[in-house]
């Protein structure tokens, strides 16, 4: 397989009551942290990380179906998951407002586009599109339907492709990743995702 440049760095973060998110981030299991109970999606790399960090009685592998009830009924006072997913869950508004999202990423997981190793030219095109999205953001280029070109026929030369078409038709990196909440890299603190 061939991988594009990573387009997003995600990782494990915690979401829950402020006290227990702090306990989980500091990996404390004594004193007031002795009642820490962390829900995590079963069968994920996040579960593997927790199992290497906490004793089993602190971890509650859960399905998506069980997650909401376990947080609401107090079985768990924190949830471990990919930070991007936790940001989405936070916006749903189904959990109590006093729950907080932790600031520390405990793992780093680069996400990239995967293509077949047997088609190097296609892999190169995919990577150049990703690079075009980065370049568009760096240059302040945004979605602009007046510059979006529809190809009338397939081109046989990679050099005939307009890699900025991804930016003009869909948006730059920040617009795609952060949608309506888009802030330029200078306006936000995105850590490794700059």
C-alpha cells in the first residue's frame, strides 16, 4: 500500500467530569481518583492504550449503544476516544453540560489516504491533491465555485490536472477539516494539524 502525507493527526483524549478527566490525564488511580471509571469503545486502539495504562477495574469497554447510558447512569465518569470524535459528541448536547473535554492527547495517530501500491501514478495524484489543500490554506485560497472547473473528458497526462481544483470546488484544508468552525491556522491552535 501507498500512503499520502498525513492529513490529520488524531489521538486519544478524555471527556467527562472535570475531576476525572484530570485524573485520567495524569494517570492517577489513588485518593479521589480511585473511583475513576473510563468507558472506551471496545476493539479499538484506544482500548489497547488504556489496558496498558490502567488496571482492568478502571476500564469499561463499551459499544456505541451502551455508551450514552453508561455515562448518564454513572457507570463511567470519563470517556476515552479519538479527540475528533469527542469534539463531535460534545456538540450533540445529549450529555450534561458540566462534562469537559481534556486538553492532552495521550496518543498520536496520523490519518492518511491509502492507495494500492500497484498504481503509483494514482497514488501521486492523491498526494498532490492533499498537498494542494494545504497550499490553498497557506495562500488564503478558499472555496470559489467560479474557479471550479469540471473536466469534460479524462486527461491522460497528470500534468494537465489542476490540483487547485480541489480547493476551488470543495475548500482548503481548514475548510474541509473544520467546516463551519473554520479559523485560519493563525487564528486557532491546532497543534500538529497546522
